[in-house]
């Protein structure tokens, strides 16, 4: 028995739609009940939200295209100004209302112009007899535009006096959208994250024809067992599945194992999945480079790990503070004069490198240091003069909150707070680079 049913649409089209949107049948059924029949007025505006890769955009595009409902689909990231957004809607509307190519777009600078041109574009009898859907993907970008854009789209049905429904797709909740002044609240619909069972079902549908469905499902089960705790993104998991499947099949291709020898297949794929763990979400190398690295049995060190990129998110002075903290943690206090003063005089090597201190400080771990030493090293490694402002101290607190630094002891010590640097040498090299 089909899960998606509606008397206004053909059963064959609904059955085909159900096969295209696995694990989203309940959301599609709810949307169809809201849409109603083609000629009926639907709700003026619908707000659909959920985390990234939860199927919002795909479900809306598939639903509208499969049932051949007249619609306009605009990405608000691409149309980043109100003029681009309004003109793109009018251009796509011309394509819906006529078979000919749209003429050159009429400049649309204001909402009044948009409403007038929108009514002119709805001259086609086909668009007058059924609901037109305007889908705005990445709708959180509307908050950066003029203050009247979002309220106008929420009640576009009333402004144009036409059968139109605006669908907003976003990754944030409606409470972060609502303007300070009163506006029409849309009907909200939540798309939950895919569970591990849903991901297993969806990814298993892409099995290659030369292998059985059970063999590919076992591979997906192994893949999710490794990556599910760190990655729930369906697109990224699908990319990883396609990228590593050839390595999983190698023992079968060479005749060393059959499709049921799960233990041999797991031993063969395990080191390569560990290497792939280093670049989840990053795409540091292309698919062809990754396959070449697998073929050459490259070491994991050939790929930059996640720590090599985390510094990108740090503010300018936080990077120098982190470098100064690392130097303070792993260099003895007596070496500060030698490393950070220009005119330190002659220092005999035997004075600061004793016999029992030849062990690498990286093996001994980070040592605590006071705040004044951290600031002194910071002033010496930054080219320009840095004033000890509240901004600098707040960035130190932020580094502690991010667990890149750790505070040693209590805040009420007479000598002031002491810190330790908790990041690795590779991380600091990436920051310094």
C-alpha cells in the first residue's frame, strides 16, 4: 500500500514520487495536504527548516517537478540583492507562462514594480487556474536585504491578489527570522535529520549493477559504522561511499575473498577509511588524486589533518596569542632572553642546556606559564605595537573556551592566572604558516 496518497493527483505519479523521496514520505504527504488541489488556494507562505542535508531542497524540487506544478525556484545566495532576487523570479515566471524564450528582464527596483510586473506575468490561463509556488532556498539571506522584502513575501498572495504560495527553505528556526515589527507568520514545517537506518536505506539504493544489493548494503553498514559519529551529511557520505567502494571490492576482484567474507573485506578497507577520516568535509584533494593515493598506498601523513585548517576560524591576534602560548609552554623561561631580545649579549650554551635537560620538551608536555610572560612574548613576535586592550584579554578567554589553552589553578591566585597550551606542533605550524 503506498504511503503517499492524494485524490487530486494520479496514483502512478504519487508512486513514482514515493520512490524518489525515501524516508521523507510523511513530510511529502503533509505538504500535499497543505497544497490541496491544483486550483485551490494554498497557505500564503510555508517555512521549512532543518539541518543541512536533511532533504529540504531535494524534496521540494522533486515534488514540484514530478507532479508538474508551476513553480519558481530561486537560491538566495546567488541572488544576493533584492533587485537580483525579484528579477530572477520574474524571468522564471516568464518561462512558466510561455513556451518562448523570455524577453530581456524589465528593471525591477522596488516592490511596487515587482507586484505590478508579477500581475502582468500571470496573464496565462494556465497560471491563473492553479497555484503558483515560489520557492526561496537559503532564505536566511533575506534578513540581509531591505526590511520590507521578507514581510512582502510572507503575504505575497494578498499583495498580488493571486493564487501564489511562497515556500521558504532555511537551516535556522523561524524565531531568528521574525522581524521586530509585526508580520504574517508562515506555516512552519520541520525536516528532522536522517537516522542511521534512513541513511543505510538511502545509500544502499545506489549499489552498482555488477554487485548484489546485499553486498553493497554490507559495505554501507561498515562505512556508517566508521563515519556516522562524525558525519551525518548525506552528500558527504554518498561521496565517501563512491570514493572508497573500489578499495572495498579489491579482494573480491583479485579472487582472494568472496562477497560474504566480511572479515577479510573489513581488514582491507579499514586503513583507507582511517585515512579518509582525516579529510571529512574538507575535500583537500580531488577524487582522482585520492584514488591515486590509495593505489600507491600513500601514508596518512600525506594528507593534511583537520587541525591544519582549524586556524582559519581564529581572529588575527588570536593566532599570535596561540603561537606565543605554545612558545611559553615548551621553552624554558631562561631562554626567553636569548630568543626574544635583539641585544641579549653572549650566552654560553652550557648555561642553558644542561646534561639532564637534553630530553625534548615535546615529550615532557606543556608547562604552565603566567599571563605577563604570554603578553611579553606576544609583543616580541608581532611586528607592530600591540596595546594591552580588553580585546586582547577577551581573545585569551576565547582560546580557553575553545580548549586551545587551559587555565591552571584558580583565578584568585595572588600571582595571577597561569595557562597551558593544549594544541599540537602540527597545529601551530599550520597557524604560523
